[in-house]
């Protein structure tokens, strides 16, 4: 069985609409694909309608912060209409807009000719994020390619035009998702970009109900995968995998990393039973 449990669409910062993601999942020979857009389930309906031979695991990737550092939490099979969870998601999305506007203002102050209207047009229906600003910057000629926006000169964490944002405490994220009937998996804890989650922090999250650890991720080295597998074993966490495909933004890697059938069944078995 082949399951890719970490994929983005145009509902957040991916470049392919949800239906196209499902078609690509079929071509990649996947049995299961999880749509895990950032802080939104807006792509689920379109993906479900286009599911075809591939089973859709509904999910999302929640923006969290722990001990001052950014951390991503994958969530699956929750009820997005559960009022407390829905309110948190709305708060995160509203803040993303305020934050993106603030970054555009800072860029203007640095002489970059990018308007909020351009960024909003690029984002379209998607949850606005830094990749959209990066594309607007490249369109304006300020940088040669969107990738160049993610440096200290521009909008990388701590960069000159960077603005921090509201993010959930991961313990609260775990609680909220569980209360909404879902399970959580810590995303790419050792991807090494902005996020690096320590063994001690993972142990703390495991104690409060984290279900899994994303081991198989393209940005995690073989050495880190081996350490994470051992840790998942020690803490009785499910070792999962996913491509973190963002369409053309990451080179169409759907199915490049997968979750084993055994781990997938284990994850499903941890979905809380209704009280
Ligand atoms: Zn992530
Ligand atoms: Zn992701």
C-alpha cells in the first residue's frame, strides 16, 4: 500500500488545484493521499469530488510555535466544523492576511515595488502566505526568482521585511484536534529549515496525545530518519511519511515519500472514539 500523507494544493501555497492533485496521485500509483493545506480545509470538497481510484485522507497542516520556534502539526480526520477548532482556524487565517499586508508595507519601505493587490491576486482563493509575496517580488523584478525572497535580506524568518504571526501552542493543537475527533502527527521535526524539534520537546508532545512523527520527508536526512524511527519506537508514535508536494514550487514530488500500510492502519486506530 502506498500512502502519501502530506500534500498541498492551491487551497494554501501549492500550485495545483485539489482536483489536479488527486489526478496526479492516481498517476503516481498512490492508494491514499492526504490533502494537508496550511490552516485550511478549503480544498477538501474539490478533492473529494475528484477522488477517483485514490482514497482521500482529509487533513491540514497547522502552524504552531513551541518555545519561540515555528513548528508544523499535521492533523487528520477531524471535524473542521467543531466550533472551537473552527474559531482557531479562522483566527490563524485572519492573522495571515494582516501579516502579509504588514510584510508588503515593510517591503515598500525597502524600495520593493509590490502592492497588496498583486499579492492578493496571486494568492487568489488560497490562504495567503510568504510564497505569494515571493512571487510578487519576482514579478516586480526586485529578485530574479521567488526562492531569493527567503533570505535575511527579505522575508525569511528574522529578515528585514519579516513579520511574525499568530500560531498555536502545539499542546493546544493536539487537544483541539482530538476534541474534534482527529489525530495529530508532528510534521518534519528535523527538516532543518526554520524548524528543529528536540527529542525532549517530542517526548513532551507524546505525553499529551501526539499520535505520530513524520519520519519520511524529503528534507530529512537518512541519519535523522534513523534517529526519528528509534524515537517513534520508544515513544509509541506512528512513523509516517509524505512528500510535502507543493506542485511546481517543490518540483512535483507527490508519492516521493510514503507511509507504510502498517503505519497507516496504526494511525487510523488512534482516532478517538466518540464519547
Ligand atoms: Zn511544514
Ligand atoms: Zn507542508
